[in-house]
C-alpha cells in the first residue's frame, strides 16, 4: 500500500509594508495551524516584505516587519530588492541578522568585499518536516549597478539556481525554489532546470489564483500587498519516494478579521515610529508650494538639490515625486516621508542637448504630465511636469506639440543639441519610466544609499537655496 505524507506550504510575497493586511494574513495562517500539525506546515515569504514608504518600517529601520514575521511564524525569507536596495547594508543586516527568528536564504547574494554569502544568511536550507527532507533555495534579482555601491554582489540567478538544484536534488525528497525574480524568470527556470518541484515567486506582483505547471514544476505566487495568501498542497508517496499530488491556489484574506496579536505589534511600532519621525529637521518661515502641472518652489528646490548633490550642470526631476507642499513652521522627517515616499535615488548621467530638449517638450504635454506611473520605485500617482535647475526655458503654449519651446539656456548659454551635458536626475528615468529620452544617457552613476527626500532635507536648512527656489525656470511667451 502507498503511504502518503501531505505538506502544506503557505507563502506570501511583495507585501510592501502593507500593515493593514498583515493581521489578516496571520488570521488565515492561524486557521491552517488549527487544522494541521506544525510538521505538516511550512511558511515562506518571497521578498519585498519591507517598504520604506511606510512610517512603521521607516521609523523602526525595518524592525516592525521582522517582529511581525517572527510573530506570524515565518520559517523562510528571501530578500527582495526593497530589502537589499533601499536599506543601507548595516541597517539591512541589523534588522535580519540580529532579530530574525527565521532562515534568510539567497544563494546568489554575496558580500562584495568578502565574496561570500554573509554568515547570517544561507544559500539554501534542508529541513525535516514529518520525515520529509525538504530542500529550499533562495534567489533574488540582480541590480548590481545599485547593489555594488551598497556592498553587495548579486550573481547570475539562473546559473546559481542550476548549480544549487544539482547539488541538492539527490539529497532531498522535495525541492522548493523561492524566487524574487519575476514570473518570466520563474517560467524559464521551470522549463530549463530539471528537478525543481515548486517555485514560489514574487517581484512582478503576479497573482496566480491557480498555480501553473511548467514541465514538472509548479509555480505559485500571491500577488501584492498581502491581499492573498498562497497555498501549495503537496502529497508525497513515502513508499515509492515520489510526489503523488501537487496543486496550488490563493486565498483572498481581505475580508478576514485581524489577528489581535499582530495588530498590537503594529500599533506599538506605529506609536514609536511616529515619535521618531516627528523630530524636527528644519524650520520654514514661509510655506513651499507644489503642483504637478507646472513648476513650484518645492520642485525647484529638489531639482537644485539634485544638481548640487551630483555636481552636475543641469538638474531634472518630475514634479510627481512630490505629493504635496510643505507648510510654514517646523518640518519633520514624517513630513518628508509623507510628501516624498518613493525609495528613489539621485543619479547623474550625460545627455545630449537634443535629448534634454525632447524631455522639455514632453513636459509641456498633458499626456506626459498626467501619465500614471507604476513600479520603478515610484510611490506617487502621476509623472508630473519637469522641475528644472540650471535651465531657463521660454515656451509658447499655443505652438504645436514638440514645437512649443522657443529657447533653452543652460547656465546662461544657448543649448547645443549635439553637446553632452552632465545631468543630475533620478534613477527612475534611467529605467525608461516617464520621459524616455532621459533613459538614453551615458556614464550613469547612482548615488546610494540616500533617497531624494534626503536631498530635500539638506535643501530645507539652506535659506539661500529656498530663496533661489522661488525663481522661475519656465517662462511663457507670446508671439
């Protein structure tokens, strides 16, 4: 007779510090714990649990998320880019090395200096669940232009997956790959690397209400923001040493009651983080306005700051990065987080005058100004016009699209279309998001770990810079 062993794998991904749903996820997980023994359950998160746009995460340097994961009972976590890229290395390590009560796995994440996976992280793990030997491999996405300045080297995930699968397959009954690589990459690994029973994925925020089978590998994913809990059911024939059933699906948790245990942790961190972020960092004698449809003092202030920060000839930032203006009086870190939540870094690149001119023309068109942006670290709503530094632009609104600009001066000299200028901008532009000509620069350099709200903070204590921000850079002309 066959002897069957059932394993239930619960998985989440891309919560992005949506604390509203974390107590509901915990409730759903507790329901499974009431039905199955601990040796029959495995709880995994596939990365991007943390997001620094959240007050609780920002004010606690990620400890709020880690404590909630501990209390929820996670056993495995694979870092996503929001953990590895948006936190300085010492804060990332401090949160997980010193506080995580679960395994942190990534077989392709190495310290740049040592060339090794850090001691507090593991490339893979073999665990025993009710007599089943389960191999779990972690993989995270490679963005080394950003990771290297932070002290990390993320190596080729496909090659490391192939090597590690070959290493573990003969040692385990079940092999799970936990991926923060995106659906396309997961499908490629399932099709080309033999021996993976299940891939649990994230990064591209894909919701697979029914897990999909690619070859002999099941792929599951639970969307984003904790709206769903992923469930994999695996039956293993212990007599013949092979899986006999493998299915996956997701459960909508949004209407479930909150776990009081998790809600109390969130409330505690909400209060402590509010107190930390409410410390004053600047004082304004007059308010600084902001709008997405035309230049404003606050947008100009940020553009000037980015230009100075990157030591560039020109500064460019989209107005949509700023969600509101700032009032007169004391300004706190909480103000800055609220109006500039995106984990976006300053960068510098070299653009031709023609590429700059194209972006300026597009910045006068509503189809760009009102364009919704999703992803790329952007936490705003629409792109917004361009805020400028080092530029004086005259335009005629009655002229046709892409012919509205009458003249452009760069540091008091007429723009030269063939000349390359050093431009201070934001990393989002280099990914092709928004004003596409700004993605075509050369010699790109990213400035990490600071975000653009750190640039803005420095500007707010510079009274001369505040006065300069009130000078107009866009000038409408007639005729």
